[in-house]
C-alpha cells in the first residue's frame, strides 16, 4: 500500500467531509469538538440508511443474516474461521478470556499492567470469569511485554502452589501508552513464544485497524498465529456500537455460550451489525487521516511548549502542559470546554499530569489550528 499517497487523497477528501460528532449545546449554538475518545462519533446518514435496509432475524436463534455476514466478514478479514458479534469490546474480551480458560477457576491469564483489560474493565475477569490475572509491565516506549517477563511469570501445573497460566493478552494499538502500534515481527515472536509454552494468545484489537493502517500492513498479518482477536467497530471505525470476536470454530462455539451467559445474546442485532459492515467497508483506510490529524495537532502543541509524551503513531496521544503552568487538571479541561468548546480528559499517569487527546471522524482539518490555539490561549489567560 502506498500510504503517503492514500493519505494525501484522504486528506483532500476530508476537507469536504461533514464531522460526525458535533452537537449544538442547549444554551448556545457553539460547536463542540470532543477529543475525549474516538467512541463519540455519531453514525452518518449513509450508515443509518444501511441499517434500515438490512435483512434481520433473531440472532440468538442464529437467524440474523446481517449479523452472520458481519461475523464472517471480520473472520475473513482477520484470517480466522469464525466470528461473534458482541455489544461491547469489554464483553468481547471477557468472553474471550472465559472461553480460553473454559471455566477452569484455577486458570491464570497474563495481561499488560497498562492494558484496557487490566485498568478499564472493572475486574470482570475475576468477578464473572473466576480468572486470576497476572500483570506484566509494558515498555513505555514500545508497549512491548518482554519475552523474559513472560517466561518468568509463566507457570505450569506441576507445582500444587501454582495456578496454571493458560493465556497471554496483548493490546494493539495500545491505548494507555498512547496509541502505540505493535509491529508484525513482535506479534509473530509473541505467537511463537506462546506456542512453545503451550499458551493461547488473545489480541485486544479494539484498534487493530489503526495499527494496520498506520503500519501499512493488513490486520490479518498483525494477528497471524493468535488464537483470538477482538475488534471494536465503535471506535475509529465510527459505528455506534459493537465488537466482533474472532477465532477458531470451536472457540467461537464456546464464546457464543459465554456471551449468552453474560447477557450479550441480542435479537435483531443486524440493525447494529449493518452499521458495522458499513464501517468496515468505508472507514478503515480513512483512519490514516485521524493519524495525520493527531500528528499535526501534537506538532502544533509542541511548538506552543506543550510536552508530548512520545512520538504520535496513531490517533491517540498524551501530553502535559508547559513546565511552569500552575493549572489543575480539572480546571484546564473545564476552561477549555467552557471557553472554546473543546473536550479532553486529564489526570493520567506521571502523577496525574497527563492529558489525552483522541482524533476521530468528527474532527476536520480546520479544527487542528483552532484546537492548538485554544489550548495555548487557555494557558495564557489564566
Ligand atoms: C475501548 C476499548 C475496549 C472496550 O471497548 P468497549 O466497547 O468500550 O467496552 C477494549 N480494549 C481497548 C484497548 C479499548 O480501547
């Protein structure tokens, strides 16, 4: 893929696009630019039209043709036998963990300490799955979990003291370390270590499409050899909801049972699946635009003295305010929103000093200068 060229074409197209997350606030007609997450976009009229025309059925009875089409589409795209549509990425990960551990309450799963599963899924693996998680540190620059740590933490069941490690989870892109895209060679190496140790590998690919587009590789290349992958349709891809979990036929059979037990069996779910199909057909390549905007914005902010926590690779970055600023996190976010209609979140690592920005379908090229200037003005007016 010629990324540079497709990027230029995309950027030109984006100049004409209608942002999809904008609402008028009740009290004024001021526009809101919401950079808190790539989950905030609204479905486009074209996307909604797809759902109105989608053939539907009862998916719990396995009779929704649109859901089946989506499941097979994602399975094919990622190189797996089968897929399962779920309401959220959180449920997709939970169902994956439960299915790999097969309700063995002594099973142990290795996860990154800064991973979404570790930090933002409410401890559900323990609560619902009876699964014991072990946290492994990720390198802050590369988001890699090291081979050495995996070998140190791994335990078989030869010793009565130990629960048996059955699964390793990797996150691509890595959200909390700043949208880092794990490369093919690292993923391949992790697969072979897992195979050697008899471990399964689950990829939390909520933003796997971002990882693929950023590196000019296919999603299938990034998860070749993994046992399961979860992909979010409701992040950068712009669907209003839904995730797809893919794996082998038997794994997906187990996952379907686990989904039902979690309350995730949905009826005429083709309504949502159709929008996911639209997202996959139309919104994958354009992720490069989100990445380009994030890089542009980070560069502008840097020129105003903000510190960007690391090089921007995809659509997420963290930053801190210029050194001598006295702002509290909340105050800065509050004023940015009140005075400029820009929403961001703060309070992340480094003693809570980091803010996060996420670009998405709802950001247009003209917004970049406006956002950077507003962020700088909010500092100087204090
Ligand atoms: C958002 C996210 C999820 C979970 O998705 P929800 O649909 O919000 O439950 C899982 N993993 C990562 C890395 C995410 O960013």
